[in-house]
C-alpha cells in the first residue's frame, strides 16, 4: 500500500473575496499597507488571500528571481502552493456542483456517496492561484488528486492583474530589465486558460500521449498520472496520485533537466 500523500505546508482557510467590491477593498488595503511598509511579507500576505490573477503574477515574477533581490525572490517563490484555501462551506458548494454530494462535518465522507471516491480529505494538501488539491482514496484503495477550482475566480483575473501591475510599479520592486507589462499580458493569457478546467483536462490528456510516444522518456521512467475522467467536471479535475519532482528541483540541476526541457 503506498503511503498517504502529505504536505509540510500549513495552509490558512479564508473566504475567497469574489465580488468586485470585496476584491477592490482588499486591493485598497494592500495598497495602503504597502505604502506604509513596502515589504515582501506585506505584499504576499494580501496576495495569498486574493489568489487568482494576483497570485499568478507573483508566481510568474518568481521565475525572474535573478533581478528581484533575495528577499523579494524568496517571497514570490513561496507563493506557489501557499495560497489561502477555501472555507469548508465553499468547498462543499463546489463539490455539490459536480457530484451533487457534500462532505459531512469533520469527516472525509461524502454524502450521498460518490462512485469512485471512498474518502476525500477536507483539508487540501496544496492551494494555488486557481484551485486547491485534496487527497482522496479511490474504491480500489489507491490515492487520487482532486483539484477543485476556487468559486468565481475566472471573473476576477484580468482586473487583479491590472490592479497589481499598478501597485508593483508604485512599490518599484521590479528592476530594469524585467518587462512587467509583457509579463502582465502573458499572465492574462495564461491564467484565462488555467481557469478553464476543460482546457486543462485536454492538455493533460495530450501530455500523456506525448510522453507515451517518446520511447526514451518512457525508458527513463517519465510518467504522467492518469485522469479519472468520470470524476471530472467543469470545476474539478481528478487524477491518480503520483509522486514526482518539482520544476524547482529540475532547475536546480536534476540530471535529466536538459531532456525534460526538450
């Protein structure tokens, strides 16, 4: 029996601000706080509550770590899987949309039962910019990764990126040579695609076929987790759980990094 997936990251639960007014209020608070104390922790603590386009931009800036300075690079880099997670009530609303089922209070049991899922952990193992990942156990005893999209997140991403662009320019965190406007435009296109789990599902399936078609990658043990399509919906993607290495580990000198990039 494989070990249960775990995470060392402690996630904070907070309701996602989805209305234009609530997000504008959060940005206003962020703007004032940053003017008073322009520190990485001030900026990132607000961004992880907003999630969406704001957090996506922070993640993209972390890829330009060479010019940001150690303190800012570390802060942006740590946002990759440290967004605030949904409240229990928000999670149940999203589960009900796809499965017509919800988690019982203080339980990993779905009611009514969902064929294919024996249990689903109410606390996510990762929380990103667009959604969060829960560990589930399939009826065969194997573990599943259940990615649940945040409610209403697709409606917020464009305005978030524009608002954060203004703020970053005021704080002047981005040095010369990092073209923030280009990153913003790239971020808009990327995050709109990521908000569509239908597109992500098709890309995942295509990637499976691309890896399977490369004999060298197959020999080296490269593998893409299988999608459990009957458990997927507009706001949920389910795949088998599989342990692997992160992009950061590859960048840090993984022995097959060149082949991966190819």
